[in-house]
C-alpha cells in the first residue's frame, strides 16, 4: 500500500475523525432538529442512540478500515466478502449526496462570515433573500468546494491536523462564551427548560427516527467515512479509546450548541417556544439577531468570528465527505489522487445544484419535494425544498449502512476477527468489559434495534403510519 499516506500519529487521526464528526450537524442541524422533535425528549433519545448504537458501529468501522487499509468498497472485497461490497457502494453514494447539499450550507456559513466581516450587520434579517441570491451563494459554494478539494488533494494528514488542533478548541470556547451570554438574556430559562426537561409525549415515530438519523449523521457513521479514516490508522493505536473520544467530543459540542441556542430562541420569541424559526434558518436567522444585542462593533466581530469557526468545523467535515469517494476512485480505478479529487468535486457540485437553487431561486426546486408523509409537512419549519428532501433521504441511507455494517461485523465477519483487530493497540481488550458491550452491540442490539427503528422511520416518512399512535 505505497503512497496512501497516513496520519502522523494517534492525535492526528483523532483530530481528523472528530473534525469529521463535529460540523454543521452539531451546530446548525442539532438545534433545529431538537426544536422540531419537541425539545428535551429528543435530546434524551439522541444521547441514548449515540452511546448505545453508534459507539459499537464506530469502533467496527474504524476496525474494518484499519484491518484492510482500503476504501469502503475495497475493504469488504479484501476481507473476502465480495457480496458485501454493496455496503461500501451505498456509503459512497450517501457521501456524494450528503456532500452535495452540505457544501451549499457550508457556503452559507462562509458567506455569513464574509458579509459580517465586511459590515453587513443585517444579514440575519435577510436570510431568505440571501439564500435565494444564486450569484452569491453559488460563488460561496464554489469557493467552499475548491477549498475542500485543495485539502483533500494534499492527503489526509498535514494541514487539517494542525488547523484542527487550534480551531476546534477555539470553537468550543466561543460556544461556551455564547452559552454564558445567552443565559443572561430575558426569558433564557424558558428555552433551557424546553431543552432539558423532557415532555415524553413528544416521542413518536417521526421524532424517534429524527433522533436516530441525527445520531448517525452527527457521528459520521453508516457511510464508511470512518472505514476510510480508519484505513490510515496505525496498529499501535487504541481504537476503542479513540472512538470514545470522538463520540464524547461530538455529543458534547452538540449539547453545548443546544445550551447556546435555546435560551437565544426563547429570548427572540419572548418566551414563546412555539414561535421559533424551526427549520434550517435557526442559526442563520435567530442567532445573528442576538449578535445585534451586543452592539454594532462587538456584534459584528463576534458574529464574523462565529461564522468563521463554523465554516472551519464544516470544512473538516466536507473534507471527510470528499475523501470517501476519492479514496474509492484512487484505490479501485488507479487514478491519480489530484485528478480523482477534481473529477469527484465537479460531479458532487453539479449534483448539488438543485439544493443550491431550491431555496427561493427556482420555484420548482423550492416547492415540490416533500416526502409523502411524516414530520415534513407539519408546521415545524420543514419545507418541501429539494435540500431538505435529499438530506432526509441521505440520513435514512446512513441507517441502512449502520444496520448492514453491524450485521456484517457481528454475523458474517464474526466476533473473533473484530476482537483481534481491536486488540492491536489495546492489549487487554479480550478480557475487558467494553469488549462484551461492543460484541453485544454488533451481534444483537444494533441489528435488532436498527432494523426495528428503520421500519418505524420508513413507515412514518413514506407510508404515513405512526407506530406510536397505533396503540
Ligand atoms: N458529521 C458531520 C456533521 O455533523 O456535520 C456530517 C458528516 C460528515 C456526515 C461526514 C457523514 C460523514 F461521513
């Protein structure tokens, strides 16, 4: 495996993988999904799914990647299970779909940075016209894709590791400062209550599915991103502790993003949580309004800095999303890395055009894409635009991926092979308690629970049947 490159050390891998996990999913998507899903009950489900279901899948993905040192398709072939390479192909398709819309939103964040840095304090009030302005958002999206492509073409280690080391802690500190500030605003406690005190009657098929999808999306699971990153990991590294760190960092950042957001929401709705801007605009419309309360100068500095850090968090995620199809093309078709990057980036960008145009610029892509049933059509801010539609399809594909990966690891590749791979870098793994948990996870809990929940999700979103209200 010459010239595939690798992470310079364990920290490099952890930072890159945590960088993949932490992104728009935590700061943009998590708060509005919590808003749509009824608040704290959603948060509880989300946390349960992350630790119970996602953690074993994460360990498994990294182990498969490190064992084979290949992309998700090559990995299943190399293990001798040609038939299972469909998981890898599905993952690559999911990656392309996710990046196609993710890059558009990353472009918005990047655009907000530029707008604020150049003195456009009113941008939050003009979110609608901004995203409908094709020239502007098109330019920002192109810029973001070029940046992503540049980093990926230089290989997985290097710049991204160094940047993550500095900017990730900066993002955490910034959010914590905003948490502190938001708690001082009027009506903050109403928002906090909505976020932290569960009303379990909010649980139904749609919110359960939403929480599960959010968990997989946020942890970058189910599409082989961590198989790909795992393929660059050394045998000396402890996969379990790495996965624990990545999970805790990702969940922790989503949680504090919620702590920042909900007091701000109740401040801007004067304590009327049902008036919240529930959809994709939450952080682009509500948050800048709060920056304004800091006064023009401080507001603009804090606002610009916030969106710069958010863009960076998005960049470490777009890099991992692009890396998956690129590693596949490089490994399987023996194309030069730089050419593969250009090819895949262009294809993905073109694929993203309907998402780019579907926010007011072109009526067809803005209004015709609701899923037949489910939460989309409720009054929670989900609209029928192409981007929301395709995002939901992609999230659901991740659940298929997670289910297939756990069945593969637990019942096809078998526990002892998984055990052996995890043991490298974790000497006492075979006698540890965490081994029992991981094995229980991949053999029974993940296959069973993911299968059942996937049925619930499909019934609620595609057939209009909510299992919870049937009884
Ligand atoms: N986890 C990223 C986020 O929360 O923003 C999104 C993502 C990146 C999903 C990479 C899937 C993936 F493979």
